[in-house]
């Protein structure tokens, strides 16, 4: 297959209709194709039984339909599955499926590496190679769904893997549209969360374009510490970030902002830090996810003491905030937050 051929998964259904019309294909075929590719997960046009033979040949010969292949897979003792997937140019991308009761949450990547270089993050230590295309974002969902048991279904997608989603915003928005479309993945808007380290100028565009949850990787309540942990804070410091967040009309009690806060021993886990955090988010509809740091080779930080995590959380709860302490998932296979670095998994079966 030549690279110049267009990729069916590079288009939202709306844009595929326009493209089909320009190519002399009935626009409603876009929904039909989405049904096969995404709802049924069938990529071979030979099996698209309600499509004419001539059109099946055309899709088989003139369009690409698969962007990622399996490179490796690891399964954690807690059931978390990490997939390492290979793009056409050889780039390796990681995605993580996290089963939790009825819920199966898939964490997907948006870039190869990441330019933001957060100092506690294994992806940041890789540097940045390139943005992922829409098809490469969506194919993570297609491939990882293959690892679910027949009785399981994908319920949630979080854009929290490798890369900063808002630095690849047009492709993220296009992919979200496919995740939401009733003929494609048919996920509900509250089931999709897009995370940012704080690319302030792009946040409003995201929420105006697609009805997703917003997560902000906060990790520190002062500029002095956040400048080190999340260096984009030097461009968009906390005052600028929170002024922008408070101005978002989409944010409400029913649609709060999720703040991610990775606790690191002696860095950002003191009671004073907890009180500063309370002052920072006061009055802003929000939910706080506390994530005890996972140890990994590239980070100079250590996991917090359990007692400190409990005390930190108690301050937030005492101030009336909604707080979750996230259990580390998949830490034994380097699939937990901040550990994705596309290395060290066994080859896929
Ligand atoms: S934490 Fe996110 S934004 Fe920061 S370097 Fe890692 S992948 Fe990039």
C-alpha cells in the first residue's frame, strides 16, 4: 500500500462524507464505512457485505484502513494491559487498557514522545519526535479493543498517554468526533477525557469544539515547584492557567475540571502544599485525583509515604473538595502514569 493513498481513519465521519462526495462516492457511505471500521472492527473491505463489489475493490485498493500493528503486549498482575504499537514509519506508541469492574478505560497517546519534558515523566525524557495522525490515534482504540474479552466493552477513553494532546489539537478533535459518533464508537461525551499540562491558549478551543471532560495535570500548587515539575508553567504560570480555567463557560458543577496531582515525597506532599492547593481551586467546579508517584528509572523523585498521602487528602476533603486517591495501576509493567516510554515489553503473541 502506497503512503500517498488516503486513510479512511484519518477523517471524522462528517469530513469523510465531504471527501466521498468529491470522489463521486455517495456521502452516506461514510456512516456505512464507520460502522464496519469502528462499531464492528472489520478492516477488510472484502467482508463489508452491504457494500457493492466495485466499491469494496475501490476501498481495498485506493484507501488505507490500518495505521498501527502490534509490537508488544504486557499484562499486569492487576489486569491492566499495556500495548506497544508500531506505526508505518516504525515509531512506537503505547496505550494502556485499565479494567475496573464494569468499566474498561483506555489511555491513549497523541504524540511520539513529548516536547514538554516534565521532570517526573518517562515520556518527557524521550524528547519529541512527531504528532500522531488521526488514524494513529484511533487505531490505538481499534487495536487495544482486540484485547478485551467478548463480554467486555470499552467504556471510557482518556487522552493521557504519551504526548501533550493540546499540541496536536486538530487531530485530537477529529479523533474525538469519531469516538463520539453513534455509527462509530458511540461513546458518551462524559466518557472521554482530554488532559493537558497547561497549554492555556488551546483549552477554550478544545471545549468549544467537542463536549469532553477536561483534565489538567497540576502536580504543584506553587510556581516555584511547578516550574521544575511541569516546565510549561514558566510560559503559562498558575495565575494565568487558573484565570483561563475560571473563564471557561463550559465548566460547571455537572462538568467539573479534573485536576491530576502526582504526589512526590518531600516535593509537593506537605500539609502546606495541600492548603495552597485548596486556595488555588476554591470556587472552581473541580475533582482532584491524587496519584502517589510511581518509581521509574528516569525520575529523580520518590513515592510519598502512605501516611502523608492520607493527611494530604484529609486537608482537601476537610475543605469540601471532591478527592480520589488513585491506586497505581499496571506499575509492574511500567503502564502507570508517567511511565510510558515504549520500551521493555515482550513481543506480541
Ligand atoms: S507528563 Fe504529559 S505533558 Fe509532561 S512530559 Fe509527560 S507526556 Fe508530556
